[in-house]
C-alpha cells in the first residue's frame, strides 16, 4: 500500500511540474490588447535626426561626370565610383576599412576636402558641409552621405543572437527580433530590455511585447549601437530539465510496478 502511495505521489509531482512549466496563450501573443482599427502614437526616430558621435562610420561619395574628379575625391574607389561600391561596402569589414570613421576628437578627414568637425552633426548636415567644401573646387557635384554603423546587438532568447545591421533610416525592435530569427520557446515576451547609449551613460528601457503600450515606448524605434536582450522564461530551467525528470519518474514507476507484481 505504501509503495502505491509513493507511486501515486510521484505521478502527481510529475503532472504538477508539467502544468507549471506550460505557458498560457496570453504569454505567447504579441500586442494582445491591440484592437483592430485602433491607433497608437509612437515616438519616431530615424538616422536623419541622429547626432553623430566619435566612432561612427560614414559612407561619403563625391561623384561627377569627370572620371578624373571621381578618382581625386574618391581615391580608394578609382575612377569608376559606382562600379566599385558593392565591393568597397558589401560587408561590415569592408565598410570599416573604406568608410570614414569619426575620430575621438569628433572629426573626419576627406581627400582634398580636408578635416572638419562631425561630432554632434546629423548626416544631412554633413552632406551639406561636404557639398559646400566641394563647390570650392568644381560645381554640380553629387554628394551622398550615409551612416554605415547602424548596428544593433540582439541577445538572449532569440533563435539567432548576434549583431544585426540596418540599411534603412529607421529600424524597429520587432524588425531586430525578426532578423534574429524570432523568439524561442523559452522567451519571456513580458520582459525585453533595450540598453541605449546616451551622453549621460547607459539607459535601460524595459518593454512588454504582449502589451500594445510598447509601441509608444522610446525603445520601439531602435538607435545605432542599441543592445536588445530578450529575457528567458522564469520556468526555463524547469522546462529544459523536465524530460530528464520525467524519465526518472518513469523509471522509478516501472521499478515500483515490477516490485509490486513480484510481491
């Protein structure tokens, strides 16, 4: 009788652990309270308004119809500016080697144009400054300036953690998670942290992806060098080890059944 009670107790423990490790439907749904047709305002961000900092890497192209002028202002690309763009900037390592990095003094140095202050300026302001400098040498130049290092690190409970590069003016938290392969079975959607660099230091912004309120969070639109961390579910350890525990319970139960049958 005592053995049967122990057998039943182990089975109840196994069922209890199994149920406690399961997630409810609400825990798996993004923006569960966002109704059809409802409007939610959001705090927008784009690289157009981003103030450049030391360490930022810029793509700067000065083009004209004259191949000699192209080679003068873009020596690393030769005379055919458009032809070498893919090779020169086709990977993060190539971007680092061929882009113009803002130094610790906040300046960048361009061929012919020379050195000028870039820290605190926007990409559009840098574009206007380069146009003004180039106009001193020849007119009707086409200048293109873009931010190369719009990168976001995604960590935690995502399928493919790593560094993501954004090649648009805007980049959202949902896009970053999707680019990282989406969340996992152990993701805690109610607790996602975005760590952001500010002039005052690191800022931690936590959002709940199951609540529509995160659409209005300053973390919805990501900024260069943001770190996204998706927290693991509080029952992750239990869920990961549940198969081992279930095997142990099954083995003990089998032993008990055999023992009862023999006695």
